[in-house]
């Protein structure tokens, strides 16, 4: 895709904590199970991975996507 994805430092830290790969983030942004509205006009892409839900909080600026944070949550916590 033409999407350019930028990860801020906090998102990179979270990736390490949760063991999330760039490929998982790219997949979730390109083919999310759902996208919900977050705070401050941000969006949250959600994708199921092995009984967890990968949640990616991002801002869209034209073709650019700025990933603010990422984390995994137990699937039971969110309807997707």
C-alpha cells in the first residue's frame, strides 16, 4: 500500500514490552478487524491475534499514519 507508517518512541517501547512486530502492526493497519474512535480524534485499529486483541492507537495525516501506542489486550475486554 502507499501508506507510510511512523512509530513514535512510546509505540516502539510498547512493542518491546508486548512483543509486537512491525509486520503485525502493518497487517493490523492494512486489514483491521475493526477501527474504533479513540480520544483526541485518534483512531484505534483492532486485530485479533491468538486470543488477544492487538490495539493500535494512531493518527491519520493524509497518507501518513502516526502510531501513538500499541498494546495487546485480552479478547474478552473488547468487542470487535
